[in-house]
């Protein structure tokens, strides 16, 4: 059943700011049907509170006046008699149906609008929280990359240090071979100079002194090698500890990403519920889409 439209007439020119921030100049004399301004086929909705609270701008049109205007404009015969016959009929058949038709509960609409606003605020807060946590994650990721670069640099230094230790070991092995060769030749020298006991004793002492010096030098080199080996072992342990820390941080990052995925699912659920609320009545539609609409 068709319900009579609520009509208002512009008494003066009026500038209206639409929901998409466009300004429309509505001329005096323009008729609004159910708070809708029709311009070239486009319907611009004007809030009923604005219309009803400004009677000096928006004048309500009485249906009886419209009836008389219609009869006069169409030059129907006996306009007064015709109007008197039509008015009771309209009041009985049309306005009575309008009065009995279900009305919209304004309090319920306001309550739903308030609830929608609260949900939108919650969505905005959650999005800000997620963005903050994403920034923290990005910062941690950069720190982890820096740690990896430092470990890579230390690993290169460790390889170079290991290379030096190997060279030192080769040098020590060569010197140890020379000493053993000298020891093997010692008996031969003693036999060849057995007839020269005094010279042999002196040469033996000199040789023994030289051997002892070489052995002392070899011992010192071995101590140095042992010290460097310990340093290398400590450095390897430190590298292993750093790798364990990085692995643990990567696991934390993965857990955070899964948590963010769950938050995004909740946001999508809330956005679907808001869309459902909006479909119930045109007043529940949001003037501006919330930031969550990009999801």
C-alpha cells in the first residue's frame, strides 16, 4: 500500500552540504519529497532533523492545499465542491491507512546508530593497535637483520683467524721437523768428532743449548697455538648462542603474524555485522566509510 509522501517547500534559497562534501544550492520553491532533493535524477538526502528544526527555511506542505492547487491548475469544474467531496475520502482511505501503518521507532534507530558508532570506534582502535604492533615488528626485523650482518662479519673474521692459525701450525710443524732432523744428525756428529773430546764437548754443549732454545721456542709457539684455539672455541660458542637467539626471535615473529591474522579475521567479522545493520534502514548507513573498509 502506498503511503503519502511527506513534502516540504523551500521558503528561501538554501545551501546544503552532502555526505560526500559537495555543496548544493537549493532554490526557493523547490519541493522535497520524504526529505529527498531530486536533481537531474540524483536523489540527495537531507536529514529530517535539519528540515524539522528549521521551519523558516523548510515549510511543510498541507495535503489539502495541494489538492486545491491541483484542482485549480487542472481547471476542474466546481473546484470547491469537488474538494469537499475528495477531502473526506482521502482522510478515510489514505490518511487512516497511514496512521495505522507501522511507524519507525526513532529511539531504536538512534540506539542502533550509537551501537554502530561504537563498533566503528572499536575498529579504528584495533587498526591503530595493529599498525603500532606492525611498526614494532618491522623495527625488530631490522634489528635482527643488523644482528645477522654482524654475525656474518664475525664469521668472516673467524674464518680469517682460523686460516692464520693453520698457517702458524704449518710453520710450527716445519720447525719441529727441523729439530727432529737435527736430533737425528746429533749422534752422527758425536761419532765423527769422538777423537776431539774437548771440541766435541764444546760443540755438544752449543748444540744442546741451541736445541734447548729451539725447544723452548717451540713450547712457546705451542702455548700460543693452544691459546688461540681456546679463543676460537669461545668465538664459535658465542656464534652458536647468537644463532639460537635469532632462531627464537624468528619464532616470536611468526607467532605475532599469526596473532595479527586472527585480529584481521575479527575485524572482517565486525565489518560484516556493521554492513548488516546498515541494510536495515537508510538512516543506519554510514556517511563515511570507516578506515576498516579497505580490508
